[in-house]
């Protein structure tokens, strides 16, 4: 299964931001949890409607979204 098929965009769901399986849970929310130090197991425990492949799909989406030749400085 293509993991990226789990990431959906619908203008009627979360204002069109990328979400997980048309749920009201955005890719950005997932990345913030991971960046904040939550483990996969902790996320799955706290959000039982999510699946492990949802987490991997968000990571793959982030890789694709940031794979560019231009580098943005945040400093």
C-alpha cells in the first residue's frame, strides 16, 4: 500500500490542510507530536483511532514536501 494515499486534502476538512485519512488530524499535528519527543507507541496509545502506518505516512509526506533544491534558513 502506498503510504501517501493515507494523506488527504479536502477543502471541507481542516480548511484543506493535509490530514490523515480525511480525519480532523493534520500532518502538522503529527509532526509536532514527534518533534516534541512522543514515541510512536505513545501516540498510538493517546490517539487510538490512528494506525502506525499513519505516522509513517506523515513522515514520508514531510520528506517529500521538504525535498527541494532551495534551502530555507530559519535563523
